[in-house]
C-alpha cells in the first residue's frame, strides 16, 4: 500500500477523518471539514450531493481513488467519501497527491 493510503489510515486513528454521508454533511455545515475526498466510483446522485454541498459551504473537494481502497485504508466498510479536519494532514495529503502518492 502506498503512502497516501497509509496517511489516510493515520488520519483515521488520529480522529481527523469524518466518514458517513450524514456526518459529512453535518460537519460541512459546521465548517469542521476542510477537505472532502470523494471516491471516483461513488454513485452519481451521492457524488452530486456531496459536490454541491462542498461548493455551497466553500469546502475544497478532491475526487480520488475507489470505495474499496479508501475503505481498506481507514478500516471501515463502504466509505464513499471522507472529510479531513486537520490542516497539517491536508497539506501532506495534497503533497503526496502531487508526487503520485508514493515516497
């Protein structure tokens, strides 16, 4: 598994990820989520809803990876999106994305 998935697992253990559609929407409204990661194979309606909410609340989002890969990385089942709440983790996540996720 490459570094980006290891980082997602670390964020989960550190309590800096929010998962589950209802919790994500609630925390977008509360401005706790600073970056939303949506899976590429997310359902069309769910993706539209999450993208629209992100845009409405001015939260950046990234379309990345698959449901299976993200779910395995964070140790939860069927996660179509995760919200990242920590600026330091967001900076490292974006850095790894730019580098191709390996380092």
